[in-house]
């Protein structure tokens, strides 16, 4: 089993080294220095690689079990689920999001469920039973390649909006860009300024939904605010060290060393008062539970972010995640970032707007379709498959214990 673990761990190190090297840029952005940035990035990569090492260990443990085609996908699904909340969570680049050609089942079982199907498909190829090897595996591939995620439509009402990409947090420049927008509803990126209702006076018949800092009593939130009715969504999934201290005051000096601001933001509640739109800020888009809770029963999704301190590859990964969420929910996603990559995204890829590339300054406008209906995934989230996977592994453990006891 040791060899299996080491092989899986090495694969993990290679994958995560190429996938999240932008963490180095994010840490170094605030002046931590190359050495410290490299060490922290390396520790994260080594931690994330544990999950692939554990999965390959399960391959060794269950390779001779007749139900391995169920056990191994269940193990993989649970490992991704644990990774999504352990140590504040890192639900980034789950297997199900990597190949957009396989997004057919996203409206049914989501990104993590697609990870389950991909692993099951791979396991079925090694089965001897013709029904499993050919029949079931072919059915799963057809679902991923030609499932509803590739052919969704919306018959709802239309809404015109503009997304701006200012390239700066200079409020005066952002307001000027807003007043030049083609449509009355304008989406801003994340954390532009402190919210003050007096800012509305500077808009020329415009309604802004955008990122602001807000204060409630002694709590400070990163929020999305609709200036028309002051409706607010508070960011729930904060960035460790950058926005909150995951270990309390224990490592408070770490932020002072990194010169990282806004490190004591308050965490928004999972369930918040809803509007006709749903809002997600920065990387909370990656958290399945937050996304499902926020997007359910709303007409479209707004995603505001500031990816300027994450290097070059992360914005592309972030945009791909926003596209996957549009498919999962069958709702349009209006994504505004400070300096790219911004886009107004349709569940049907062909209907999406052009993109504003990294470093570009300007705006994009589109007429989107509103959809209050929920896909199966939005209705139930990951819970059905989570329960199934837990039951499968519990039954496997009981069976193995029975064999050991009788033996």
C-alpha cells in the first residue's frame, strides 16, 4: 500500500504544482518575499497531495473487491468533500470541472457528482462483466458527453445589464465608467469601497450591484450591495490569512509580516435574505454548499471578484468555475472582476458575451434571460450522493469486519 500512496502523492504534487502556483504570486503580492512565498505554496501543495495519495491507497485496499466500481468513486467523492471544508476548505479544481466536454450531468449532480461519474467510468473499464464494462460505462459517457448540461434553454423574461472591468479601485474612475454603461443595471467587481448610500447621488440613472465593505455594529463584511434597495449579501467563505485569521490570534503577527490588509473580516451566514438575484464574492463561488444555498430560487447570479493579486492562471480557472456554475444552475452568471477575466455567461456557451481579457479596461453588455426554476442539483445539492457514498463505505467496512471476524 505504501507504493500506491507514494505514487498517488507524487501525481498530486505534480498536478497541484502546475495548477496552484498562482498562490505564490498571491502571497508575494503583499511583500512576503520569494522564500516565504515558496515555502507556504509548497506546504499547500504537499497538503493537497495527501488526498490523491489516500485515494490511491484505497485502490490497493479494494482492488480485489467485487464492488470496487462503487467503492472507489465513493471514496474519491468523500475525499473531495472533506477537502472542501478541512482547514477552512480548498474546493478548487475538483475533477468534475476540468473537462468541460463532460459537463452533461452538471445540472443533475453537479461538479462533485461528475467527479464521481468519471472515477466510476474509469473503474468500469477494468471490470470483466460485459454489462458493467460496456453497458454501464457507455451510458455514463453518453450522459457526460450529451447530457442536459450541453443543451439547456431558458424561456424567462429578459433583463439588460452591463458588467464593468475598471482595472483599478479608484472610485471616481469606476463611477465614470458606470455612467457610460449601455444599460441601467451595472455590475461592479469585489470590494471597491466602503458602502455609503450617498454614493447613489453620483449615478446618472444607474443601479449598481457591486462589491463594498459594510459594517454592522462592530462587524465588518465584504458584501455585494444593490444600490436600488440596499439589499446585501455578505461574503461567507473568506480567504484564510488574507481576510480572516483561521487560527485566531495565534498567528496574528503573520499578517503584519505579510502586510496583508482586511485580515479581520466577519463571516457571513450560510442562509441570508434573498433577492431576485443571487450574489457570490470571489472564491466562495467554489464552495458547493454556499453556491446551492445562494443560487436556489433566484433568477440570475452575480459573481464579483478581484483576481489581480493571483497571477495569470487563476483568473482563467475562476472563469471556468463561473461557467460551470451557470450550467449547474441553468442561470446566467454576470461576472465582474477588477482587471479580468470578466464575462456575462449563459448556461448555453454559444449565448455568452465576449470576455474582457486580463488587463483590459471597459465594459460588456448583454440581454440575459431570467430563470427562477431550479435544476435537480440546485434543489438537492451534494446531499443525496453524499449519503449514498457514506452508506456504500459503511457497508464495505461492515463486510470487511465480518470477513475478518469469521476468518
